[in-house]
């Protein structure tokens, strides 16, 4: 079976590994007696066979009517009409890899193609199957797709158009031709299965071989010019040159509406007074290659050594972590029995910092016996006691502090008595409802430590985006601002940073109503351009689905360009992936293996993924703080960097396009804490009452409203102490979700035929309804999977890897019904009500979509998702409804307005 690409077709000869190619013959090959007569085909081959049969039918029909060469674009719609789904270039390339003597799939010069068809068809009629669409211009090439049954014609290095047209045949001959070609496909698949060693995957082998048959347009510059090697990181051009090259590209259409440059800043260093020990300085040098400290690092460390609480608010990548690392080393050097707790917003960040601390400890004489460990929900139960008793530094999160450490304070007493430092990194993360819960967790924590006699611990916080750092840290930790030292003068160096505001161009400048090009398409173009320049880039997306769509788009574009060398160095990163997959991607990024990362804000925080040169933001990222946080991920030390904001068509994006100065000159968004929220206060008093009974003296921690809540909501004993109400026992923390309602998840499992099923990721129930429905397309790392089966009882979804170039969108309806009114207010004769609501959502089908065009609609029967929540609603007066009717608003719109 000739799964070898002929050298005459323009690339080096390529064959599937471990398969001996044979020539196709009219007769079936002899099969050894020990090989089954009927071979079991993988589902992938059955799908490929359907594509082949559709191609075969259309091309045979064309050849029976006219002796014309056919373009891929012209026959594509007819083939897709038979398949009921899009036809992909990669699938045709795989069929060619399987049957290279039958399938002709390559570009030919347009003039030769047209001249041949003019010669074959002297009529003036336009044949719908001969017109070029893909890369078709009178100066370009045409992608030709044809079946040619004369297998002995192999000599031309460029496919001759004289051999592209098949002879006209009768209906009976057409039927026989179709059947014979189908038989050749079946024979080729059987040969592949027989020749594939048991340890190899025939599907993967064919997919790999197919990449070698992706057509290359010879009208484009020679491959040695297009396929330029990727520059090494130190050899990439300057950002000024990158932007110049970008604006000179053929695809550039004045998308840059604003450019702003932040000048480089020289490093400002200083010395510690008194200096740290030689052992610590050598350990920092050996483990982190740091032999001097920036001025802000020195100021913060000196303040901590002087007994101050410190909040550091300097730029991203300014070396804030070294501040608490050195402070920790100094404390433990002075008191080896001391302990520390480091709190991070994500487990990934904690793992990253643990590895850094362990490396420092191993490099510092006398610290080798000190242990560092993470303590969170993933920590095995049988390992927790040893961590409490033997570890000096614990890295955790507020979820664990709330639900595990504080409720078991009697087991942590020895550790907490010796606690010297509490670090809270990424302070800006703790805002809103979550931040309000964290504020009370810190009060409970400080109260327990004070009861144990520990009132001298120091607090260290870090953030790159804080406006009023002292005020915010004071409210969060319940400390006097006079006890705080704010370090905000940045001494770290930075290179030039270029900012670009990018507005996608109009689809047609003559018809503005058509709107602008897709921001996702623009992001793919820019990211591919930067990676070819050797620029390490991260693309931030606001939601997970857009992250996967971006990955799919970029993979397809790189594949079509033949840049497999770049494709294998691009990964998506988001929540939902398994912990193992996320750690693998982080390590690949840190080691420099990856050129491009497509991520949600999961990488907005300070996980060390190595040096990044550029950031692309796909749409305005919610707040100015998020914008600056994401932009700060690019650029380390003195290297220049680039940040690009690609505007979506939404009003907020277009506002900043029209008023760019506001993006750079506006103050950071205020962080919100609702310390006076009585519901949150009661929740944490119930938890605190279990840790240590409460009395009026605890108002120092919980404020003057504490006693009113205790008297009405907690249980008072004979001595006047307040305890947790019995209805919340034995574990009140389980009744208090600090991040909102905890959701169960669905497990997404890839079915791999005879191989063991593989877990891809977990999807929250609230998302599963809209992403996991039978027949729908599920995206993971830019790969497409078809949802084969969903079990709502076991909360699992089985998916099959299927390469399709369409997506699906659920068709759903939501009904909201008021259950109980808590409060109502009359506003301008309109009744506004707040209360309990029942929300029922049902997915009743889905759309297949390609390029924003609905291909078809599919009906489904799925169970409804019902939940209760709180909300407000407005009872509209009859005059408003009558006015809506007069304006022609239909019943559906009326219901939307009503609810």
C-alpha cells in the first residue's frame, strides 16, 4: 500500500512508520491465514469512508457530464450537502495519503487550469464545478481535487492539467467506477490495519501521514522563504521592528487606532541594614541568581525586620516574592522553631512558590532539615498530622484556612503559637463577596492566635494593582494603618513597553453595515505573526469557550500554513483541565518549550511561566486593574515587550477605542469589602463560636454589631459565653461557602475504542448543561470532540475525538417564577420586588454553526436544570405593555422585558 508521498510531488518522501508500502493491484492482496477475514475498523475510518464515498459520488458525477478539471472549492458544497457537515482539507489530505495514485489534490496555476477547461469545454456556459474559489485569481493558483484512475502516470513534478479531466462515461459505467473506487479505499484501510504493529495506532499514523499531503500553493513564495526558522528568544527583533513589520504586512488595514510607549526604567538598588547573613545571601545567589536587591525590596525587608506589617504594591515581575522569602529566612535563622503560613489564591501558585522555597532551603546551610509543604483540599488525610507537627512553612489558601485549619485549631496550636509570618499574596484578588468572607476569616485567625498568646506575627501582602494599598490591607486584616508600611516606589528595571489598541477592520469599507472582522480572527493573525518572529506570546480570553475556540482557530490556521513547527509549541490553559495537565503546561511554559499560550485569567496571577514578550487581550478584560495585570505578564527586567488590546464590538471596548487616554490615565478600580454585611458576620460568628466561645471582648475583632447577632442567633451558656447554634453543628464551616455555592461537576471522558478511556476534564453542572449534550461539539485544547453519551446519574459524558470545522450552540429556554417576596418598593408608580425565585432552564436542541452561519438545527430531549435563587423583578404597568404592542414588540420580547 503506497502510503508514501512521491518526491516528484514537491516534498521529501514520507512513509508511515513500521509499514512496508505495497503497490495497489486489481486483485485483493493475499492475507495470511492467521489474519481474520473481516477486520474491525476504528470509528475514525468509518467516518473517513463516508467522506470518501461522498467525494467519489460527486467527482464521478462531474466526470460523467463533462471532461473538466474540478476545483476543491467548487465541489466542496456538493460534498458537504451529502455529508451534512463541513468538508475539511485535512481529511482530503489523509485520503490522498491512503490512495496517492488515485487522488490528485494540489495547486495548479490558474491560467493553465482555465486554459485546459476552455479547451475541454468550448461552450460559453460556466460550469459550477470548474470555477476556482480557493486561492483563485488570474495571477494565482487553483486548488484542484480530482480522482484519476490511471495509476501508471507518475512522472510529472507538477500535476498536468491534461491529466486532470476524466473521460465521459455512461451511468452504468459511473456506477461501476464508484464501486471500484470504494473497493480500493476498503482495500487500502485493510492493508493499513494488517500492516500496523500492535503497539501503534493506525488512525494516528494516517493522520500523521496526511499532514505531508496538505497542498502547498506554489504561487506563494518558496518554502525556504515562508518556512523561516523561528528565532531564538535572544535573537528576536525589537518590538519597534516587530510593529513596523506588522504595519507593512499585506493583511494590515490600519487596525492600530492608538499606540503608546512606556519608556524603559533603570534599576534602583540598595543594601540591607543590617545586612543578612552570608549563608542566606549565598543561598539566594545560588538558587535564584540574585546578588543585589532592588530599592523596594530593601525597603520592605527592613520594615518587616523592624516589626512592621508591610504591603508591597509594585509592578508585575518586580521581584515581590523575594521580599517574603528573605524575611522568612531571616526569621527562621533567628528562631529555627518558628513557623510561617503563606496564603495564595490558587493551588497552582502555591505549588509554584513551594518549589521556589524548597530550592532556597536546600541551598542554605542549616535549613536543609526545615520542611515546606502545601496544605489544601488535595492533601491526603494521612499526611496532614505530619505536616502540622514537622513542617516549618505551610502554603495554603483561605478555603482551607476556613474549613480545615481554624475548625481544628486544637490540632494546630503548637504551630500557631510559633507563627512568625503570615503572607497573603495577590491581595487585589480578595474583593467583593469573597473578599468580605476573607476579611472575617482573617479576624477569626487573628483571634485564635491571640488566644494562644501570639500577638506578634507580621503580615506581608503583595499586589501589582492596588490604588489605596494601606487602607485596603488595614480593612482586610483589621489592623491600624499606622502599623502598616506601604512600599510602592518600584526599583525594578523594565524595558520599553509598547501598547497597541487594535480595532478590527470593516468587512467591507463600502458597506459598513456588514460590521467588522471577527476579533478572534484578528487575534489568530497577530499571534501567528508574533510567534513566527520568535516572540513568546500569551493570548488572554475572557471565558473558557472563547479560549478553546481561539486554540482551535490558531491550530487550523497554523496547519493550513504548514507551520507544524509552531503548532506543537502552542497550548491552551484554563480552569477545568486536570491538575496533571495544568502542571505539565506550566512546566513546558517555564522551560521555554512553548511559544504561545492561550489562557483565561487563570494565568493572570503570578504563576511563574518564564519570560513572555507579548500579551494579546481578546476583548477588554472587565476592569482596568485586569487590563494592567494582564499587560504586566509580558516583559521581564530590561527586555522590551508588547501589549495589544483587540477590541470586541461591545460598547465598553469601543469606548476605550474612542477614548484611549482613559485606559492609561484612569485610576484603578476600587476594591470592595462589605464588612458590615450582617449575613456574612453571622456566618463567621457561628464558625468562631465553635473555635473558641465568644463574649463581648471579641468586639475588637468583629465590631460593635457582634453582640446583637450573638444574642439573637447564637446559643448562650450559663456563664455568658456564646456558642454555635445547634442547627449548624457539628461543622458550621460546611454551611458557609466563601466563594458562593459549591457545584458538583461532570467528568468528561474520551472514549478510545479498545484503549482505556481517558479523563479530559471536569465541567461544573451550571456549564455542563450548555456544553455537554449529545451530538454537540466539545472543545479541549483546540481539538473537537463529539459528545456521544451523557449520564446525568453518574455525571459523566463520553466524547469521541472527531475533526470537524463547525461548532455547536445550545438552543435553550429559561423560565423564571417568583416564589416569595421578601421586600417590595414602589418606585414612580412601579412595583419593584425582591425575593425568592425559581429558575428552570432546559436545552431543547442545538445549532451547527460554521463561520457564524447556522448549518442546521437539531432537536434534543434533556432533563431540565432547576434551582432557587434570590433576585428582583419589576411589575410593568399596563400602559407600558400597550406601548410595547404599539411599537410592534412581539410576545417573546415582551416576556424578556417583563422578567
